């Protein structure tokens, strides 16, 4: 059974461009480390401080291995350092979910 990790970020609303750069970089590094990246989502309307990153892995053991690969990846390390230096992320929290709504009707996602 797959798990989906949803990362909720609180970001500095005046540094959205930094978050977008960070997100695009993960768009390359996360799949290379072994996760199925749904995407990163920046504020558009409403809250200007809430953003999300969403990806799927087969299970929690796969998540642990993925995190190790990501931490060793040169692009991943640079992106962690970019976030640390620029300080545009105020907080982040991870939520692990599992799909329970399937099977879906034809033509619907999932």
C-alpha cells in the first residue's frame, strides 16, 4: 500500500520567489531519489504563507531510504543549504496519508 507525504510549509510571503526556486529544484531531485512527486504548490490566492509539497512512496521503509538518498544527493544538499541561507521557510510539517477512496470512476484522478 502506497503512502503519500504531504508537507505543509509556512513561508515568508515576501520570499515566494525563493520558495518557487526551492520547489523547482526538488522537482528534479525528489524523483531522482525515488519518490513519485505530485508537485509543489505555492500560494496563489487566500493565504500568502501556506505552501505544499506532495509525493508518494510505497511504504515508510521506502521513505527512510529515499530521505537518505536525498540527503546524499548534491542537488538535494544544495537545496537544503539554499533554504537554510535564505530563511524563507518559517515552519514545515509532514503528514503521511494512505489512499482509502478508490477505486475511482473512470476519468477521475487516482
